[in-house]
C-alpha cells in the first residue's frame, strides 16, 4: 500500500512488475504524483494480483503520462477486483503522447469487476485520454474536459471478442450524441473494434442533467442502414458492407465511401437530402442483390 505520499520525479514515480503474486493486493490511495518528463508516472504490471485499488490520487503536470495498468497474462480474470476511482488527472501529457491513462489486457480477455469511476480529467493532452484493450472495463461517472486531447476514450477491444463496451453517465464536455461520439474512438471509426455505449451522458459538470440517444446506422459488423445521425466514412475494402435498410443522408451530413469499398444492397438504396456529396467521384463497386435506387432530393 502507498498512502499519502508526494512524488516529484523526472521519470517513473512508481513501477511494480508482479506477474506471479496471486495472493497479493495493491492499493494506491491519496498520493500526489507531479512533474515528470518521461514514461507514465505510475506503471503497474499486475497479471495475477486479484485486488487493485487506485483511489483519490492526484496526477498533475506529468508530460510523460499518468497511469499505465497492465493485466496482460492474467490466469483467472474472473477473480479480479480492479477499481480506479475518485482520482484527479490534470494537465497531464503532451502532443504525440499515446495516452494519459492506459489499461491493457490480453487480446480477447474479458476481465470482470474492473471499473474506472468518478475520476476527473481536466486539460490533458494526448492522442487518447483513456486507452484500453480490456474487454469488460466499465467507464462511468467520470468528468472529461480535455479539448486538446485527440479523443477522450479509445478502445482497442476487437468486435469479434466483445461487441459492446459500456461508458454511461459520463460528462464528455459535449451536448449532442454526435459531439459525444467525436470524443470516442470505437466501431464507428474502425469496424474491427467494439461499440462503445455512451448513453445516457451528463450535460453539466455537476452531473445532474442527462441526455440519451443512440446511433442506429451501424447495425452490426459490416451491416449498415437507416438515417445517418453524423458524418460517416466507409473505409474497409477487406469485407463488403451489407445495406439492410434504405440509407438516408440528411441535409448537412456526408457519406464518404473510399475507393474499392463494396456495398451489398438487399432491397435498399440511398437517398441524399441536399447537396450531392455522396460519392465524391471515387471508385465504387455496387452489388445489386435484389433492388437498388439512388435518389437526390432538395438539390
């Protein structure tokens, strides 16, 4: 247990590499980690430590990142109790840094009882505020105000292992579903990744007002259709997209289809409301299974 310590170090502040301590527990509570230039301030590799609590710590002015937790190599993921809660992460990171907080697991490993809750992330800078490859991680009741971060939440969990990751009831410094989606890197950005369910979300810093909604355009792995709620780019050339419902591109939104992408239509088509920005003169392969139509309205 590390309790009520203050760390000022240019490199790593705490590093634990325990891969065989199956009966141990690790607690970091009410510590202050401040001012480093390289590496995450706290690096923990705890493959078989069943109880891990990181609570009420302050991470501030850390250019190398705040926290890296690795559970890679866990032998019994069902026995874990991992809580990262009530911490403050402020002014952490720099341009080009991969993540402020990283939680990693073996590919396809679903760790139970692992959560990141009630943390505050303010004015951090990295490609992702939170990066995870842990299927089963619950992200909830956090405050994320990081306008200079590329994304606030990036998942590396594959859709074939876990379809949905849950991140409800967070404050994303956003109002609409589209704005929340812009803070998350998931299936909407890469069809090989899990879907992040971020609804409902908080509208205020005090976390009292909520909004809800969901994207319905992506219906499954490489299955699309319906009315678009945000701009969409289809990029995969490895597998065709099945269009199972008529696509509607509303006024002000765009559907970009990269060269070589294949669309398989089953009694469906595409309607563009407004300017014709659909194909952008790119190569496109349409396969007509039953019926296809392309309509432009409001031109």
